[in-house]
């Protein structure tokens, strides 16, 4: 199947063919290289014509590709074509010069052709394993807009630096219901406001997991479904708000597909970058702050460190909500007229996060009663277990296996059982830790890395379960204490559901 992807930072069109992410020029190089090698095994009458045509297409296309920027996935294709080209053209040149035509014996040509075809086939396989991510079309009634804010808390010192005058700064990206944009409007760059920021963040993410940056070079080329600074939607009344924190070493954009799906259904999602904790945070003055959080290797010491980092994130949540609340009445936090600020329903707010961000969401809900609900995406509960939670919680987890941290499930169960409101743990079959991020859209489909749900199903399940829960709490009036609106029935469609009810009921 052919379809056009949202675009790439170099402006080239990318086509998706049965899951492959290749531009028309890359497809031309691939097909002509294959024809060049295969021509050796055609009948003599067709052999020369196919060789000439394939060479005439392959050589200039490859040169253009090299000049405009070749992706590493195409390097084996070029290598295979380069190895085959001299042997394919030599008989033609000898015939043209009137010299005897000599061809390699079939038993020599066969393994050579197989080796060249193997190199050429490695190109689309690599493009399939490490594609330019294609974001799913949101299913809600609204188009999606996005914008980025940077706010500094004058009351909080930055504890990661020694400068006493350094104040805590966070970068926040908002996804919100927007008006439909005209066809052809450029979609938002994934991972950053600009192509350069996207590359900076992509390289930092790769370093954080020990991968060479070139392996995910397709990620900063991607564009999402949102439009930067799109006009706010006309209908829909006031929009409930969902604050989101990424995992340790993650970034605010790591759950873009999830955020866009929620925004299309009438929510405003505010995702935070936490400087010195997120992989890379590009500030408005051009500075880039990379992660300063490091494991000590000692379990007890790491638990203390994680609790401290979680507390900082929880405070970031409270600060951002205060800034958003100050923007109600049609004025942004800076006092300027802001149509989006006038539509924020900061009386209906959920707090969410992935991994350590999920732990921060749980802590924020303990400390700040402005948060009406919590969504924990596979997050280990770091930090103090008191006071007990008193808000509905949805914890989405992977299937806990023998290789998981043995403390994870008991700590999570303890927190949910102590909640004075109903909590749910939804175990998603086939999920891995990165299933709950955008990872399945661009990482190799290895079950231990991104789960086995697939690139299409993974974001559908995570966003669908989240919406079922948020619609009940923020829109349906369900308070976690029984009565109509309980989302249990809807949640069961997405996995194995465990209910944790006040008083120990299940």
C-alpha cells in the first residue's frame, strides 16, 4: 500500500509501502540496483537492454541521493549496486569495443549475485526496522494544534546547579483541540520546534540508551499530525487538562501520538521537559541542558536518588498547573490575550506520566488536591507512600515477568490498595515498557523492546484505555467511589483489569 507520510525535515516525500519508509528516489535506487544484479540471469536477448536501463537509472539516482543526503539504511543498497556494476557493464563495453565477451562461470556468478542481492535486500529490511515514524491519524472530532512554552519558577532554586541565583525552569509543550487547517499545511516537527532541535534531542535519546545516533536518523525527520500555533477550536466548551511527565532520560515529545489522540477528543495535554533529567532540553536562549541524573549502582542509594528526582518532578507539575490556572479568563500567564487560556478547565485536571514520570504523577496527586485523577504508564512508585492517595488512579502495566524488578508489583499494589478512591491496574497483553511511548512507531519490532502489539495497535491501546478512564473521571463525574460512570467495563476491552477498591475490596 502506498500513502504519503506527514513529511521529513528535508522536504522530500516519503512513501509507505507495506510498512517501509522510503522516498521515491530511494525506491528508484533500490529497484534499479535489483534489476542490475538480476540482469545477469535473464535470456541473452533481454540481458543487455535491462542492464543498460538499470545502470542508466541507478547511477544518476545514487549520485543525487548521495548529494541530497543518504540515509544509512540505503548504504548496503549502494554497496550491492556498486559491486555489481563493473561486472554487469564489462561485457557491454567489450562488445562495443569489438573484443570477445567473457562472462564469469555460473557457479562463480551465482554466489556473487546472491551476495549483492543480500546487500540490496538489507536496505529495505533496515528501513523497516528503523523507519521514519508515521504518526496515526487522531480519531477524535478535533484537529490538533501544538505550541511550546518556557516558564521559570521564581520561588524555587535549581538544585542541579551550584548557582544560588539559578531558578527552576521547565519547558512545556501543549497539544490542544484546534480548527481544521487547510490541506498542505506543514505539520509539527517531531521531537522539537525546529529540525536542529529535533536532531539534538534524537542524538541525546540515542546516547541515553547506548545506541549510535545514526540508527534512529529517521526520527528527527518525522512530523506529527499537529500544527504549530493552529487556531483553537471553536466548539467543545472548556477543555479538561492532562499534565504529562516522561520517563527518566525521556523527553516531553516521547508520547506525541498519545497526546494528539487525547487532544483530538477535547483534552489539552501539557507535557513537561525536566531540565537535568530529560535527555536534552533546548531553552529559548539556545542553550541545551542534558541529563545529569546517574545511577550509583547501589540499590538503596538509587532508591533515594529516584525519590529526590521524583519529588522535583512533582513540584514541576504543581508549578505548571499554577501557571495554567493563572491563564484562565482569556489571558495567558504573561498577561497577553490567549484564546487557549480562556478554554482551559483547570477544575478538571489529571496528572500522568511514563515510568519515573508515572511515579511523579502519583506523588503530585498525593501533595496537590487540584489533580482529580492519575494515569501511571508503567511507573515504579518512587518516594514516600504517605499520605495515602485519595484520587482515582489508572495504572497501565506490562505483564510482570521473572526479569522485572521484584519490588515493582508489591510497591504498586501497596499504593493502589491504600487509595481511598478506586484504582485500577490494567495489564496490557503483549506490552513492554516502551509500548507506552512512541517507541513502537520507530524502533525495531522486537517484543522485549516495544512489545508485540505492533506499530498500529500499540498507540491505539494506550490512548484508548487512557481516554476511557479520563472520560469517566473528568467528564462523567465518576469520583472513584462507586455509582454510575465506573470505567471498569470499558477498560476490560484493553487488557486484564484488577480493581483496587477502598476498604480492600477487589
